[in-house]
C-alpha cells in the first residue's frame, strides 16, 4: 500500500515537471538560436575585443590596446567612419523622404495602384548580389545604360564607379534601390489615417501641400521615427553594395566602416581588433538612435499619448 | 445665408445607384433633417451637397450660385462629421483656427472668431487641450466650433450626436436647437433617429432607397404620411397595418371590409376620389389610436399575448382572431391582462388607407390635428 502511494507521488511529480517543461520545449528552437547565434557571439566578441586574437596562433590579453590603436594610431578608422557618416547624411534623408513621397503617390486611388506597389517593392526582395550585378552594368563607364541615356540627352556621363567624386553618390543611389521597405511601412501608416481628417481639411479650404505637412506627416510621425532609426542603422551597416561594386575604391572613396571591420577580420585576421571595431560601431549606432529617440518627443505624435505637462492642467 | 435647391440629383457608385433623382428645396435659415434607414442614401446626399462626392447628374444650388461643380472649399459650406474628425495632434485652438490661418485670414480676426465660437459653445477654457483630453460632448462642441468659425452659408451635420451617450444626446440636442436659433443659418442634419429629426427640424426629408419618400413638417409626417414607407418608419411603436378590401360608398368615403372586421370601417376622405381599385388595400392605425371597447362597438377582437407596462402607458400585444398581431397602447393604469379577451375599435379620424401601390388616400383629420400641422407649417415658413 505505502509503496504504491510513493510510486504515485513520484510519477505525479515527473508528470508535473514535464508539464512545466512543455512550453519551453516549444520555444526552444528560438531560444537556442538566440543563445548560440546572437547572445553568445555578442558576449564572446566583447571578450575578444580585449585580446590580440589571430585566427591561428597565440591569443594574448592586451586590455584596451585594440581600442587605443583604433582611435589614435589608425587613420583608416577615422577615414572610413567619415565616409560612412557622409553616406548616411545622403542615404537617411533620401530613403525616408523618397519613401514617403512614393507611399503618398501609391496611396492615391488611381488605376493599377496594386501593380505599382508590387513593382516598387520588388527590388527589396532581390538578393544583394544580383542587385549589385545589375548596378555594375548600369554604372559601367563605357557600356552602362545610365551613361547611354545621359548621352542621348547630350550629357557626357561621369565614370560613376571609377571617379572618387562620383563613387559615393553612385553607392547612395544603388542603396536607395531598396526603399520599397520604407515605402511599405509608410504606406501602411498612411492607410491608418482616418480619411475624415482630410475631408474636414478639404471643406475648410486647406490646400493639398498643407494637408501633407500639417496632417499626414504628424499623423505618420511614429512610422517616420521608426524608418529614420532603421535607416541610420542600415547606413552604418552598409557593406554588400560597396564591397561588390567598388571594393572600397577608387582611392578608398567608398571605404565604409563596415568594410574596415570586414578587412581587419577576414583580410588581416585581426579578430580581436575587428571585434573592438564592431563594439565601437555598436556604440555609435546606440548613441545616434538614442539622440533621435530623445528628439522624438518634440516631433513625434502618438495617438493616445498624453504628455505629463498637458495632463497636469486637468 | 442661403437656401438650398437640389434638382434631379443622381449618384451611383459603379453600378449601384444610391440617389435616383432627388428634388428638394430647402428654405433659407431652415433646419432640415435627412431621415431614413441605413443605406437609404442620406449621408451620400449630404456629402454630395458638401462636394465630397462627385454627383452623377443633376444640380445643387446654394442661394444664387450653382455649386454642383465647385470644390468643397469654394462652396461656403461647413460640415460636422460623425466621428468629429478633429486633428488629434493639434490643440483645440489650432483645430478651430487651422483652416482659417491657411486661407490668409488675419491673425487678429482668427483670434476673434475662435474666441467668439468658443464662448458660444462654452469651450473657452479648453482651448489649450488636445482632443484626446476632451470628453465626447466637448469634442462634439469643438467639431461644431470648427464649422462656426468659418461663418458658412450652410451647415451640414452628419449624425453628430450618434457617438454620445443617451443623456448627453438629449442635452446636446437642445443646445443644437438653440445654436440654430442664435446663428439663424441654414442647417441640414442627417440622422437615423426619428426623435432627433422630429424635435430639431422645421421640416424632415424621409429618404428611402435613394428617393424622397416625403418632405414635410414633423407632424405632417406623423399624422399624414404620404405612403406606406413613411407610415411604417415614423412613430414608435410602429403603425399597425392590415390588408383590406375597399369599396367606394360615395366620393368622400370608402368602406373597408375584411374577414376579421366585423361590419365595416368607414374611411373619410378629405378630397374626392374618382376610382377605387379592386385590389387589396392596406389599412393602417397607430397603436395609440386603437381603443379597447365593449364587444358591441368593436371592429375586431383578439386575445392579449403580452402587456408591456412602461408606466405612463402600456403596450398591449394582441393576437387577432385572424391570426395577425396588433399592438395597442393604453394608459399606464389600464387593468388589461395577459390572456384577456379584448375588443378593438378604430376611430375613423385616425385611420390611414393606402392604395395597392402604397400611396395614401387623402384622409380627413380632426380639427385639432389639422390646426397643429398648419401652425408648424407656418412656423417653418416664417423662418424664411
């Protein structure tokens, strides 16, 4: 009798344990992926950044030396950072503003809107390498379609990828190819704005440009904030297009920060140094994002949000 | 200020015809309601007047001007939307002044207009708030204020009270009426609530399936509905209706008979009718006009299925011997009970008769009712 009870208790306990475990089993693929492929490498790279860590050979702890060398002795760090910032200064506003204009256009009730939406989003699903191949062909100095078209208009096109004055712009244009994603987010935002707001504005004689500036943009500001931040992040992570299109040249005019990290890691096999580079990039993105977020209280309007100062006079 | 003249207005969305030949003439300074069930076209008609819908045919005139092809802003019309349509990111002052400042109205004048409107609507202390921080009634005031500051020739209101709770709706109704008196401007009001339409309007347009079923004063609609639709739509509980045979006795009266009517009902006409068709007619009587009487005086009999006691009145649901249901309204203290056998009488002056096509015969109203309707009509005319 007593053994039976003990057995029952044991099996019940086992049962309860399995019951508790079940949900974790279901989410385990994600948890494991996160631990091994995101959090793990993250922590690992932080540790690496304090080491002289060649791919083959002795690893030695060097403290903050990697950071020190990067900031004080390596001019390429500052050069590549400046190129990335220049790129971002073009890319972020163009990406957001053009994305917004496209979204506004595609939000009009005209024939074939669905087709246009698909066409504009299509580049965003093309793989980076294929995209770069297309652009290499477009930009080709002598045989490229872009210079051919410019030639038809009587303009002698520059050597887009070979001239340091034009190469960065060429990369900005090529990376804007993918603004379909931005457009899609803003288009969704546009469609959630009640149409009565526009009707009320129309009734009181508010012209179309003023409706865009005073109604659409404020109502869209949370989405705009999101696209500004993601654009900044993707500007700093710009690698594929430059790597494949120009390889950082000519005269290192398109030598992006991400490429600098890439070279340190996989060309010079300085893993510790590259890890330190990455952490600096992470900090820069973090600070920039926080600055944008901080500024957002002045220009982003959330439905349902009530600022403390406003609530106070209730 | 100006009246509105609508001629042969058509509007279709693709193949669906929503408005089919609307003719209306609204007088300067009038308060007119568009009343009808969902999908009758009342909101579309309002939006067509506003210029928010492009009409498929016909014309709209405001005062002396043909505004059919003008953009909304050029029409001198202000509209209050059902969900208020306040700009959520602007404070009340900005909401009121936004349109004005973009149309080059001087700052001093904007300030003056906003303050005046705010005073009229008692929202002066709310000008710094965002719509989010306002109650439903306050938002409604701001929406009306946005119309007032524009000083338009015509106000359009699209179910403006439907988002408010019952108590607030009644008090806002009273305020709207006094606002109309104060401003003296023509107002068109869309609603599906007949109480709102009846209490606010000098005249009501009843719409059904894109056509005007009747356009008249509230009492006219109630006591002299021109067709079956209006008869069934106006009044609560609904008018009782049943099929009858009609035979002309002479030029001014018709005898109504059916299996369930004992004897006949004599319907008195107010104008001579040449011919009465043979097909079955529809007889109508409002529940409050049905009398509970002794068997000898009755037209019909039946059993009481349910008594709903509302205090001031009781609604008695009767199953007639013919199997049809009928509702009678009695005084609240009437002792009638469920299961009772009752005998019903239909006073001649309260009977309605509709032709097989659903058109009303001209009925003879008692003197009191007639003078009431006439008084309302004169009042409506006086506004102009």
